[in-house]
């Protein structure tokens, strides 16, 4: 592709160009080859501008940057832009032939519920007989072909590459999680969305955004940039729901469990077997559990209808859905019910514990095993411990991807949220395997164990090394044993 075609839609601040033919786009200088275009990004830890000369030596014929280098190489085209991240998104969209324009692409943003919503939307449309793609924390899919996921939202090049493959496979729809990081970093720059969903917004990622105001602004930016042809579906039970769509050009639609909305849900019955919901006056039995899933299911129903599925068919398809991996997953054995859930924010943990408490019978003890990730937002640690202790009978604090932090220090931070009396009801075990084992040993027939924080993850990240570890697998082994250890 000619460079000038590649940068269509970008307003360069300065150019030194001979319009070379470009065969590839790279933002990592180590991957640059002959006839590549190198995009120099100002990263959090590394500034790509320092590697421009390296990229040129390796064969780059074009460079897109925010600062022109002091020495310009003969025969190399240079394009100076205001924002390299955004330029990369637009260029990736151009390079792969605008794949998002050829799909009905729906993105969901919010603190909790993103993975469940996109995963179940993908399943619903596949069951409906449609070709559909999925971009999620757990896995990416092209119809039913799995493509491993490394980030909640891939980089702009990978994202457009995946969307292009979906188009080639005949996909009509694509459903993707849109993280606040990806919005701020313009990873979704250049994409055309048919719809956007807002689930909720609670305390998370303040290590990156620094303040809640910045976090809210990041989410809102997604809706600010939606085209007039798109729909913006927002949860108005969250106080930020209306804020999200204050400046959007998209057609605003609302959903709620508590007030009048375009899509109104009422929880008629809630059991460990599922939820009986009334959606816009129609009852439907679903296999998912908890009021938080009532919100997810309402968003899924609304999105299906907004994308053209008949209401009766949308309700039928809703009744066939099962929970996403690591989201309120059950493991039963020895009369004990164990639940594995990805809840790793204060609000998500509270939602899961409230769902369990609403359903458990008198006399059933609830044991919660939970930790907090290392090298991440430290302010939520005491809050999560407090919630877990208040809403459980016994609490086991443990490790959850300590990364480069001392696990004991993480637990110290969590314990700051507990009173002396609450600490007496808490067990502290940094080894996650031993922590789960201890909860199983304490539990009796009829009791409930919640293991929260990691959900679908099958590893523990310790000092840069990912060790195999699966909460569900650990529980299955322990609850399958005939005798207590």
C-alpha cells in the first residue's frame, strides 16, 4: 500500500515524503523488516522515538512520529503527527481495508460485566445461526475458532488483523470488550462501531488513571466518539450511565432494574439454579445467577433486539445461555458448594457475595478466599477485605498474582480494612493452594465456599513467571477426595 493511502484520515503536522510502497506496519522496532512503516509511540515505559534509527537500519522506508528526528535519512519518508497512537489505529484500519465497517461491531465498556456480556452475546448470535466474532479477556473467536487473548483489548494492529479475519470468514457481527486503557491509548482509534454498551463504573484501575474523574472521562470518551448511526445502550441504575451519553451522537437507549427504561428488567425469582426474569413484560427463565447477571442479561437482550433479533426469539435464546468461564462457576463435592468467580474489584466482590447471601439457607456457612493483585491499584485492597469479611462467615486472605510485590505486604494492605475483631475471623495464608485447601477443610456438608479474584485465569504471576494454577481445578481435586486432608 502507498504511504499516502496508508495515512488517509490523518492530518500530518509535517511530512518529508516520497510516497513509498509500504508492506507492513510496526510499532516495535525489533519487528521491523524491509519496506516497513515504523510508528514511534510514546509509551508508558519506553519511547519509540529512541528507536527510529534502529527501525530505519532494519529496512523501514517510512516513519510516523510525534517528534521529527534530528537527522533524516535519505530515501526514508517521515510523517509527523499530533498523536502516534491514534495514527496507528487509523493506519491499521486503512491497511486491513476498514474491517470494522464491514461488521456490526458492538463494544462494551464498564468496570464489571464486560466479559460475560460479550461472551454471551457471541453465543446467542452463534446459536441464532449467525457468523460472529468475539474479542474478550478470556479468548478471541472467529465463529467458533479460538484465538488466544493476551489483553482485554489487543493493540490496534492485532485488533484490525483479527477483525479482517472475521470479515474473511463471513462474520456479520463482532462483540468486543473495550477497556479504559484501550480508549485512552487509542487502541480502538479508527474503528467504526455499530453500538456501544455501558455496564457500570466502580473503583478500579486507579493505578493507571490516578483519579475516578479520569477513569470516568476515559469511559465517556468511547461514547463521545460513537457515530450517529450507532446505538449507545447505558445502564441508568448506575449514576454514571447518563454521564456517558451527554455528548454522544449515537441513538441513546437505556436499561434498568430499578426505574423506567427502554429495556426494563424485574427479578421474579432467584435461586442457585438460575434467575426468573421479567423483561419488558415477558417472563424468561435463565441459567445465570445473581442480580448482577440480571443486568448483564438485560444488556444482552437489549443488544440483540437493537441488532434486529425478534423479541420472542431473543428471549428464547437468552434462556439457553450459560455462564462464561470463571464467572459464578460451580464445583460440587462432599455436599459442599464451591463457587469460582473473577470478582477482583470491590463492587464485583460485593455483587457476588450479595447473590450468595440472598440465596443461602439458614445454617449454611460461607467461606471466602480472596486476594488482590500485585503492582496494581493498592487503594482497593482494604476495601475488598472489609467487604469479604462483612459478608462472609470466615475469610481466608491469600495471594492473587502478586507479580513483583511481596505477597505479605499485599495482605498487610488488605488487613488495614479490618478491625481487631474482624481479624480474629480471618485466616491469612499467602500460598493460594493452601488457602483453598484450608477453606475446604473448614467447610462442612451444606456449606458454601467462594474463591474469588482469578476466575478463568490458569496461572499465578509471581516475579514475572506465570506458574500453572487453576482455582476450579484445585477445588475439583479437593472436593473429589473421600477423606479430609
